């Protein structure tokens, strides 16, 4: 009761807002629960088997494999699961020094597992990749590549060499000045027109490169904000100790800057995860694209709401865990900070 009084009814305005939220919840929640749970249909093979007054979760159950793996062959889906588990195991079990090499090694193995064609594995074309698998693939590749590229661009923008600074500023402003839809469209439709005849660059790789470069421009500005927040005395003290500019930046300035901008970095990552749904523009079926395609099936017409709720739940789980991990990382770094 003390907590309720302190946080929910501490003033007249706070009390009015609390009562308003409770009233809206009481108005919205019961009909939603009745539709989503009480009258919902969990089994069935078509929309006709579902209760018209409730949610048709049978749509999700029947199409779940397609939503997760896309058009990937059912007999080879174990490769997708293993491809995503290997980097997670390497990152969670190894120390910081060998972890980078292990992640690079497991990433190469994961690509071989996904694409096949080696070691007796059946080759699976990238056009068959889709669903949540494709969403996670774009997200992981974009996150893993945009952070180091963003750090390099941020350092280059603050460089004392005019040529390097001009190149980095031009790159950042150019990529930040165009929408991601334009980048994906150019990488899918326009770029092949400029390639030599007979040269075919995989559309999935083109989209990955476009997303990584686009996200790195935003990441560079986040990192630059952290670099500018470091007092000049830190650099001066490092130089007084005899450190070289490279040692000063890598050992003193950059670690402090990255610790300051962890929320901004994770915010950029979350935006990147949600922006992966734009690959539908170039004909790639990520999670949202697979749901739209499945809801257009004549047997499941009218099931789009259930599909979008499922997609929203998946994106929420991914983004919420990213947010929680960033808060955990902030607390750990704050406790390790020398006082």
C-alpha cells in the first residue's frame, strides 16, 4: 500500500492519470481477452474451421514453420537452428580475447550451414531463405558490421587530416540523407545495371551490405557524441604518460566513450531490427513478408490480424531482450568503473 500511495496516488494529477489508465484498461482488456483467448480457435486447417467471433490461432500453428524458416526445405531446417546456436554458444562460453576469433569462425560455419553446397550438405538458394530466419540474419549481420564501421567513421570524422575527415563526413551525411527504402531499392534494382555483363551479385548480400552501411552512418554519430563527451584532460593526461595517439584512443578515450553511449548504440540496434521488415520492398520474404503472403492464401483470408500480432510479439521479444541486455551491461560497467 505504501508503494501504491507513493507511485500511483502521490498527487491529484498522478491519481487522475492512474484512474484514467485503469479505466482504459478495464474498457479494452476484457473484450480483447474474450477475442484472443475465450472465443479463440486453436485447431483447424482453414479459416472456415475457426470461430468467427474469436482469434484464429490455428493460422499461426499451421504456418509456424513457414513463418520461422520461410521456404527453407523442411528436412534441412536443423541447419538453420545450428547456424544460429553456434555463435551464441561461442559468445557465451569463451573469454573476451578468443571470443572474436571464435565468432568469426562460427559465422563462417553458419554461412556454410545455411547455404550448403559443401561437405555433402544440400545447396539451398538464398531465395528460399525467409521468415524469422531472414529477419534475424539481417539483424545479426547489420549489428555485427555497423558497430565497428561506425567507430571507424566517428574517429575519421574527428581526424585532424582533412582528406580522411572529408571522406567520413561525406559518407555519413550521404547515407543519413536517404531513406533505407531507397538504399534497398538501389541495391536490388539499380546496382545490377552498373555491373559488367555476366556478373551477378547475390541479392541477399547486396541487401546486407546496404543495411550495414546505412546503419553504420547512424552508429557513427552516436559514437561521435560519446567521443565529444570525454574531457580533453583525459587525452592530455595520456600524452603526459607517454602514450601514443593510437594507444590514447584505443585504451583511454574509446572505452569511456562507448560506455557513455550504450543506450544510443542499443537504440540504433533496435531500430535496425525493426527496419529489416523493409526488405519486402525488394521481394524478400522476412517474417512480416511471410505473414502477408500467408494471410493472402484463400484458405486463410481474414487472418491478417493474428499474423500481425504474432509478428509484433516476435519483434517485441527481440527488442525487449536487447534493451534488458544493455541495462545489464550498463550496471556491470558502472560497478566496474574505478572510483
